[in-house]
C-alpha cells in the first residue's frame, strides 16, 4: 500500500508504465467535470471509475481485497478515512468472486488514514482496504478509482 499526493506521483513511475499512464490521466484530466461512471484509459488493462457518495460510519463496513486489479484511489473532492491492513490468513465473510474481483473480510482494519483532495492510495492484491469512511460525520466525496490489471 502507498499513500501520497498527486504532486509526488512521479516518485512511483518506477512501478511500471501502467502507473505512469494512470498518474498522467489523473494529472491531465478535469476529473471534477466527469460524471459518475466507468471510463477506459487503456482498454480493460487500465480504467477509471468515477464515484460520488456520502461517507459512512466504519461500524458495519468490511475490508475488501482484489486479485485481478490494483486500485489507485484518488480523492477529487472531499475527505474520507480509509481503513487498511495486510491480507494474511483472515477468514473472508464473502469468498473471492472472480467476476466482480473482490473478497470481503469482517476484521477491523489495523490502521485508518485520512485522504483528502489531491491524495491517493494504492492498494495491491496483498492489501485489504475499507474506503468511504466518514471523518467526523457523513460528508460528500468525489473519487476516481483507477483499476490497473495485474500482469
């Protein structure tokens, strides 16, 4: 897992050309003008999902993990907490769904990090994450989640 700001994205270009494309898309696109939905960046290898929602309490939420995609979650506006932990031997509450590319784990996150406008988090298949959590109460967030296919 990586947490940083878009201003430092160049530090992660060594992760590969897919990350370069993802960060260039984030930096070069007027994300605030995009409507909710899915947009291709490089076919099914790299795409972005634009979402808008109100943050929710952590109670009742679960952590998720993916196997086929790496998440680059970027806050366009607002702020939220994201719970996170390492995927180890936790027992899933929902077994891995290959079509939807996720599993759920009911354990509480080991950590919560606050992300706000301009911040991103990268979650690899070895990372559990619980996004969309309120900081001090429900608040609107607009987020871009870039999905990078694991090679």
